[in-house]
């Protein structure tokens, strides 16, 4: 019985030892090379880039944009104060100075250069127009 037990162990050991990888197999062949590129390629002509705007043109545009932004901000805040005046007082102000005297605004804002603030007392709105 002892002899049979040793024989089973020996067969199991040989079976486990023989289950490893076969390291004598040849390596896999390398993948095929990609086809060669055409010898000459012609790229389509590209249009020349547009010239950069002159610095003065850019700065001038920025100045105009700032003036427009200031104009819109001042006009919209004045129109809001006129509507608040109308809601609280029950009538539209006769002129923009009435907003200052009743302390709705501290002062009438300056118009952008070359422009003027125009108040329409009939409709109660302010707009900016060239002088």
C-alpha cells in the first residue's frame, strides 16, 4: 500500500512537471510592413493669410468699443432711474437735473466724446446722439 501511494505521487509529480510551456517553439513572424508611400505628393495651394490689421486700426476700434459700452451703460442706468422716479413720484422728470435735485442720481454722467445725452421728457427716455 505504501508502494502504491508513492507511485501515485510520482505519476502526479511527473504530470505536473510536464504541463509547462514548451520553450523551444520558434518565435512568431513579424507583422508585414506597411506599403510604401507614393514618391511625390503635391499639396493643394493655400491662400495667403490676411494681413494683420494696423495697430492704429485696432486701438481705434477698441476706443470706439469702449465709448459704445460707456454710452450704453450710462443710458441704461439713466433710463432705469427715470422709471424709478416715475414709479415713486407719479410723473416723469421735466429734465435730467430733476433726478439730481431729488437725489435719484448724484450727477448727470458725461456723454462720450463727440456725443450728447438727449432726454425725451414726453416718453421718459434718454439716448445718445452725435453733437
